[in-house]
């Protein structure tokens, strides 16, 4: 079923007139054939929890992933420092008790 609203909105799928709320509103699966390849400045198409499509710059995602990796490395370093300090404290406590 296809619905075309006065506002220029098009609904494809099982909709009522009032349910079509985007320029192209699809109730069902979507397929794009022959999508051209991008370049280094590619945008990724992502969907929010409501199914609304948006673009995100690949470089922004790469930067976010690098920040996460840096945080993971920092956490690992802190865990090692905690282990070292804990062992040093244990040795000092043992020395004090002797």
C-alpha cells in the first residue's frame, strides 16, 4: 500500500494516513540496489531506536573509538598500578608486623 499525503510525505507499507510522519516512511524492510561506493569522507547511515535514519561521519566514529581505546589503556594501566601498590602495602604491613 502506498500513501501520498498533501505535505509530500510518502508512506509505503501498512499505514493509516495519520501514521505517515516522514518524507519517506516505510513500514517494512528496505533494500537499496546498486549503492555507489564512497570515498574517505564517507558518511555512515545509522538508525535511531525509532527507525529514523541519520548520517554519522566515519571520522567522528573513528575518533570516538580511539578515545575508547585510550580509556581502556588508561584503565589497564591503573589496574596495574593498583596491583603494584597493593603488593607494596602488603609487604609494608608484613614488615611492620615482624
